[in-house]
C-alpha cells in the first residue's frame, strides 16, 4: 500500500503526464515494480496511461470529488467563493485547507479560460521549490512556519519573473507582514501578468487551518475594497467552520 500511495502521490503532484522512467526516478521504486503497480492501477481506473505517460484516472477523480463534496470546508466555502469571484469578475477564487500537514487546494471557482491554469500551473513546493515565497498564498503558509522560513531565507530561492523579490531582507519583511496581518499580496512575482491576494483562516486556537484567495490578471486585484472584502469573507468562513463543530487540521509551526 505504501508503494501504491507513493506512485499515486508522484502522478498527482506532476504538472503533466509522467513517463515510466520519470515515475521510477521520482518514487525511487524499482522500474519493474513501478510498471506492475501502475498497470494494476490503470486496470482499476485509478491511473490512465497515454502516449506521454501516466496521469490520474477517472475512478480516482471520482473518489476525490465524492470526498470533496463531503468536506465541511468545501461545502461552507461555495457561497463565499462565489461572492469573492463576483467582486473580481473573470478571476479565480480559491480555498486551500490543511491536509497531512500541508495546505492543499480544496475548492475553486473560475471561468473556463482559467481551467488550464488550475490543472497545470497551480504553484506548489513540488513545482517551484523555495520560490513558493513569491506566491501570496504560499507566502502566508511559510510566514507561519518560522523554521521553514529561516531555511528559505538562508538558502535563497529562484527568480521566477523580472519582478520577483530576491533580497532576503525584503522577503523577511514581507513574511513578517504576512504573519502579522494574515494577508499577503503579490503582483507578477511568480508569473508574468498574474497577481494573487490571499488571507488566512484560523481555527479556535488561532492556528492556520486554511487560506482563502483570489488570483488573476495584474491590476484587477489592487482595489483596497477587494482586500477588505477578502478579509471579511475569510472571517465569515472561519465562523461557518466553527459552527460545523467538525475538527480542522492545523498547519504545523515547523516544517
């Protein structure tokens, strides 16, 4: 089961189909074993295999949708995501919640023109490494994990656009601001033409349990009224989740 989970994790975190050789390299499992397990997963619909490699299968996607439909945060967030998107028409309103000690995309609403961006270019540590500090939502995550922040500030990170902040002193200030205010914004630091505005969700003890955000075209997210609305909607979602009475996983302070 551990090897099955490792293979599924590798395919799920990839930005596109994974050829057998690359899947073997990422998992560290012998190629014959990877080939055998992957073939079994394909036969069960948990993976698909195309000319370019393996990708998640329809059965696994269906399982994920069933789980998402029953997730208290996803259910409570739907009207809030719709409200947030109405305030920034044409952009992506999204929610990430903590699963397994890390923030994971839980829900999103957007137009068809942004579907590809969500599928293939959603920024994660697996895709861009320490450069996640350039992304508003990820910056909030790192800001609340001091040990991880110190490692990134010490080792440095890769510039993603001409506007990326690369000065450690400036980034330390941005991380402190994100931690103190619970809000972060970046403009074209991670991807040209794109901006992101995000706010934290906290559980009863004050620990971070999720992040509510909106991503879209540079310039469309600059209005102070949108920032104020985001903070208010994040507080509303926090209250909704407390009403459910269901346990929420919190982001660990060290990572």
